RNA sequence: GGAGAGAUGGCUGAGCGGCCGAAAGCGACGGUCUUGAAAACCGUUGACCAUUCACGUGGUCCGUGGGUUCGAAUCCCACUCUCUCCGCCA
C-alpha cells in the first residue's frame, strides 16, 4: 500500500508513476474523490460525537448529584440516529478506499527503467562465459528422464500437469542444493535460518501483497468452518510477516532471514508457457532471503542481497546475467527488482532463476511492520526486501544443462560434492 | 476431541458502567550529581485518524466482531488465540 499523503498529491506525479506501473487513471481519481468525502464526513461526525460525549459527561455529573437528567438524555438519544447514519456512510467510504488502495502497485524507484514490458528491462552485467559444447547440448526435459532422475509422467499421474517426481541422484542433488544454499547464507551472509509454516492465513497473504489482487494464483484451502488458509507461494510470505504488528528496535535492523520451503503456485495465467520440463511447476523448492531494513539503507540492502544470491551461481560456476526490471515488468509490491537469469544451453537463452526486490514500505504498511528509532520518537515503517537465493529446481535444471557431457552423464559441480555425499558424476545409465 | 482459566501500553500488571487512554513497577529517553560510568534523585514516554501556518484541539482504539446503555476496558452474545488438566498422536 502507498502512503495516503502520496495518493492525495495535487501535482499528478503519483498518477504518472502509477501509470508507468500499468494502472489506469480511473482508480486514483475515484480514490481521491472518496478521500475528500471521507475527510469532510469525519469532521462532521466527529463534531457530533464531541457534543454527544460532552452531554454524556454532563448526565453523569447530574446523576451523581442526584438530579434529574431526563431532558439531556432525550436530547442525546435524538442525535443518535444522525450519528449512526453518518458513521455507516463513512465506514462504507473507508472500505471502498481500502479496496482501491490494496490494488495500487508500489511506485518504482527513480533508477528503474521505464517501459511497459520485458523488452524494457536493462542488462546490468553478465558473469561467466557460456560453455562451448562440441556436441548438441540437450534440454533438461530430455536429460532428466534419460538419466532416470526426473519423472514427469509419474508426476502427472499422481498430481496432474506441472508436478514432477525426483528419483535417486536427482532427489539427492535437490537436497544437496538446499543445504548448500542455506549453509552459505547462514554462515557467510549472516542470515538466521527459519523453518516457517507452509500454510498461512489470509492476513499474511494480504501483508505481502499476494491478496486480494492475485487470489487466483494461490492454492486455497477451504475449510468447512473457519477462515481460509493458503499454501505459501514463496517463503517471502511467512518470513516478511514474522514481525507484523510489532514495533522493533532500530538496533535490531536489518533483520536477515533465510528459509527453505516448498512453494505452491496455481498461476492461472500461465497456460501454454513452459509446458515442458521442470521450469514452471505448481510445487517447487526455493531458498528465500528476506531482510527487514532501515528505510534509509534499503537500496544498499538490495545490492547486498542480490550479490548474495549471485554468490550461489558463482560458487556453482553457472554463467548468468543480472537484469534491472522495467516499471512494467516488476512485481506488484516492488520498488526495484533485479532478476538473475542463468544460462541454459538446452534452450540457448538466459532464464530467470532469482528475483530480488526492494518493496520499500509497501509491504510494511500492509503488514504494519515498524521500528522505534534509537533515542525515541515516532515508530517508523521498515523497508522489506526479498530474493530467491535460489529457486532450487531451476538450479538443478541449470546444472543438468550446463554440466552435461557428450555421453549423457552429468558432472556434479565441485562446490556441491560435499553436500552430495561426494558424488562426482551422475552416470548416463541412471 | 472434553473440562477449566485467561487475553489491558515496549514488557509485567491494577482497573465500583460516568475526568480511565487507563494506577503501579520495569524498560527506554532527557536532566541533576560524577573525571567517566553505575547508583540515587527529578522529569518525559502508546497507536491511528482528522483538523490547524503553528501552539494545540477533536475523534477512535483495552484479543476480534456484534449487542445493551445517554455513557462500556468494565455488562451480554459469538469467534480467535494462549495457558492448565484429561484423551489421542508423528
């Protein structure tokens, strides 16, 4: 959510910024009309309430002295209907304002390239050289089944399209990657490891911005009674909401959390994209990085966090590039996003393997994440950041495609071997 | 799943239906004292919203949502969560 002072802005600048994020002018104008109505109504109803409170106090005093207050009581009772009517209209207006606000995306930082889509993303850097193959490199959807480590058919049999079963060295490598990444982030990068619930309440999904706008993308658990629960689409949701409603001490910042979790995405809009292989699944594994940072240092924190995700690719010796996403391509809550794209020889292109975002105070305002400045003073909103460090399944894809050999076997990256029981090679026989 | 107890400010914890936004303690912050620190003493210290150039003023908030009342932290109903005991269980 955006600050109301920003949305009220007279200069039209907020409107322009929102338009660059793909929002049309109508909702903002509607918001501004309702806001004006709300403020006028508040003045009116608060004045009536003030009078009512004064009268009630007077009644108390009269009664204490044993007097007859029936005239005053009648007068207050009379104004009751008026207060109620005004108040209920105000509540309505407040709800409409809130509904509109919840659908406004975050404003882009000034360093973000402006443009409507993927084509406007800016290449920041390329690291590592794509390997020269002296044979035709295969895609992982051919390599995996041939090696007997990925089974798409049985995944579909059990759970439907976009579910995969890992066997043997495949499962082992996935597990090794998880441990490798968690160790790196906790030991070298100063993150606290967290094992959160994989199911969260509606409030948590609201806090990070998955709801209400993108409910179709989530797996919802409808219980017979009680509130809805959601399978987490990313560990960002439980991690960022860990301190919702709390007031932290400034000295605690930045908080750095990392977690491995499975992620569940229904992705209603993705039909026909990446239908083959492991790239786009309803369930996948991810090691996530989250920081709650001081607002004046959050953009430095974004560089830091992005670098920490890159470190994983560097240690695994996978070539990649870093893209600064354009205003039109960024996620809903982000003020700035870097995507890490790993080279996939089987597809001859760079593909997303991590997305690192500074959400500034956008999520903090929704989730009520605040800190008390050292030396006292008003509580302020923290800035929240998140990034994949990395998407584990996609990392496995990258390893299979980049480390494949002419005989169909896969060399295990050196950094990973200690985590894979010393395994050096997945033999072609499976 | 059954029985009982509870939910109040950063924390602990009082609170006859009417100067209660809330005692007290702790913590934090400022000051006095000190070479410095500690101790002691004095003072300040909730959030949100609206309004005002500003000092300030008003409104809302005592788990959440309803209700009773001129007036609710205090009474009634429902829900959520926590704790204790019993049952079941990886």
